C-alpha cells in the first residue's frame, strides 16, 4: 500500500487503527528504538542514528570478551546509564501504557533496553524485553543475575574495571544483549507465542532489520493478524502491512489511545 504523508491521511489511519484496537481480542505492540527518539535517545539506523557516530563492531560480544577497554567503557555506561540514564518516557510510551492498562493491548514486546515502557506505567508482567535491559547484570559464566545495585557493590577487577562473579569467577556484563549473543530464550518464547496468538500486531519505531526480533510480525501475519507499522522510515515489511502510518510515534499514539478509549462501550 502507498503511505500517504498528508495530515488528513494520517488522521484517517489513526481513526482506523483506533477502531481495530477496540475490536481486537489480542493486540500486541512491538517497539524499537524509534519509540524512544522523542525521549532524546538516538536510534541506530535513523538519519541521526548512533551508527553514524559509533562503530557497531565495538558492540559485539566478541569485542567485549577480547578487549579490556571495550569492557571498561561498557561497564561505565552500565554504571551511569549512558544516554539512557537521563531519558524520560514520552507521549508514545504513556499512550501505550494507557492502552495496556485499559485492556486494549495485551502485550508490549520491545527491542529496547531503556526501561521506558516500565517507567511510563505499563505493568511489568505485560512487557517482554527481547534485548534485555540495564536494570541488572549477568555472569557470562554461570548466568547468575545481579540487580544493578548488587553488581555495582562487587569489587571491580583492576584489569578492566568489571567485577567477577562471586560464585564462579566468571565475567560480569550488563543485562543487555550484544550483537552475537543469543536472545533470552524465555522472553523470545513468550514473544513468539504473543505474536502467534495476536489478531492485531502494531510495530512502532523499528526498522525491522534486526533478527530474530523482526520475524515476529511475520509470525503474526501467519496467524492471520492485521499488521500495522507506525514508523518514520521505510521497512522491508511495508508491502505486507494492512496499515502504514509514517508519522512520529509520540504524535500518533496519544491520538490513537484517545480515540480508542473514548469510543469504548
Ligand atoms: P532502528 O534504529 O534500526 O530503527 C528505528 C526506526 O524508527 C527507523 O526506521 C526510524 O525511521 C524510526 N523512527 C525514529 N524515530 C521515530 C519516531 N519518533 N516515530 C516513528 N518512527 C521513528 O531500531 P530497531 O529496529 O529498534 O533496531 C535497533 C536495535 O538497537 C534494537 O535491537 C534495539 O534494542 C537497539 N536500540 C535500543 C535503543 C533504546 O533502548 N532506546 C536505542 C537504540 C538502539
């Protein structure tokens, strides 16, 4: 379908999506970095994306294991929260939280690590985080999880500034998934089930090129769901979408939520 960018076309699509949400039995919102750009966090592949400034090769698990300086920088970002530390949820996160609390959206599956869905008030049991988060650290040896405060209280190894696991001596790393690391199996299984049982699957702010996360809209389509893509840039799945809304998520979603909730019986 062609994605008209005129304000009237966007308003019509917003209304259509609000109607679909009201009648959906199992709607899923699937978010990527684009849902958080209006909170001041750059995405990876947009026009102001991070990949224009930093080298993605430094964010692989291999580099983390091989290079003490990569580990030192990564642990410093974990300590301070880096670019994520100062960010606040934006109207898109709040609108999604409202839709979940009202029962119109069943699951929020996110590729983001910024915890902004939690902070906007989406109930944690409704959020599936595919790429981990910065609220905890993990041991790369025995996989033990450490809450952030617990991890930061451990003595740092002088070679790289990163603590070692008190149980097995393994290397710690923030609870995010680096390139080359497997996705958390339990979260991926929950996300696949949510997609396979959804009847409305709404992508928000994702270029849909990072796999296996980008398979999820395809699982939903296979299950007979309607696919909606709210994204500023093009995605490889645009031609399969039932509705494209090429406008900022922070403008679109509050309107969608307002209409969907206003007309509820
Ligand atoms: P991406 O950078 O590949 O794509 C983001 C997409 O969002 C782009 O197509 C862009 O056009 C669109 N976009 C940007 N701002 C938008 C807005 N306001 N409204 C609507 N669309 C907007 O992001 P991705 O697909 O999520 O893949 C990147 C990977 O990087 C993910 O795995 C994610 O975990 C990670 N990441 C996370 C964060 C975060 O936690 N906030 C930030 C950067 C990257």
